[in-house]
C-alpha cells in the first residue's frame, strides 16, 4: 500500500514537471547548437552537458570559450552562476541527510531551478518525508531526461536552427519569470534591483565579468541591508 502511494507521488512529480519542459527545450537546443557551432564533437557536448547539468553555466562557458577567455575566468563564472544551488540544497538537507551517500548524491546532482521551485512550496514541505522524497525523484528524473534530450536535439539540429527564431531571447525570459516569482519581500526586491543595475553598469567589462560583479553586489546588498535596518530600528525602540 505504501509503495503504491509513493509511486503515485513519483508520477505526480513527473506530471507537474511536464508544463516546464517548454522552458527547458530552448535552453537545450541552444546549448547543443552552440556546442556544434564552436566545433565541439557530440561526445564533448554531451560530456559537458552531463558534467555541468546547469544550462546557464554551460551557455556562459560557451560564450567565454568563444571569446577565448582564460580558463580561470570560465571556471569562476561557472561557479558563481551555480552558487544558488548551495542555497537550494539547504532546503532539502533535512530530507536527504539521513540517506546513504550512494542514494543522496544522485539526487543532489539532479537539483535544478525547476526541482527547487516545485519541491520547496509550502504544500510539499508539509507532507511526509516519503511522499516528499518520491515526488522529488519524479520531478528530478523527468527534468534531467528533458534537459539531456533537448541538448541531443540541439546537436542534431546544429546550425540549421534559423536565426530568426531568436531562441536566445527565451533564456532571459525564463530567468525573469523565475526571478519575479521569488521576489516575495522588499529586501529581495532591493537585492534584485541592485544586481540588475550593477549588471547594466558593468556590462562592458571584459569576459562577461560584469556578471560576477553584479552577483557580488547583490549578495553584499542582501547581507548589509538587514544589518542597517536593525541599527536604525534599535535607536527608535530606545526612545
């Protein structure tokens, strides 16, 4: 009976992920096609796809490779782009920590924006650990397959994708949609504004390093603003 319930949760996770595939597909097509355009073999592209399993970092690395950026810049950019997963992982640490490493690591590897978005909602947090785990497995597995298959499709299509399709435009739109959904407090809005302004101001820095500056500015703003607000609140409380 319990296995039947967990199987239901697994397939529910798969069904909930399906509407998000339309946002994954352009990422994968562009990642595969860009790899072909850079002269990479299909094996190399798929190796990077499985190693990164992070479309934004992979595309950023492709752009820097095209610009002949130093390896250190490529590495630092990929790490900075993926820093958000350190925050995501904290949400699932209590659920996955009791598991053996051989079972925990594959689920940690398959963590993505979509997995975090679907599995961290309050409704999921209130369910039993078994239900949450199998729902997570359903979402993560289907997301991984969607990404890998979309990259394979991009490799197969290669440079034959018409430029007028402007698939690149869907990438910032997808991130913008995720950004808007996560801005639930004034401090998050402030951090988003600081990061956005910094990205615009420093966009001309070489090797896309303005992105790193924008991330650092946003993190700094998020750390400093609460402290400043606390300092202002304490004198008012003492009056």
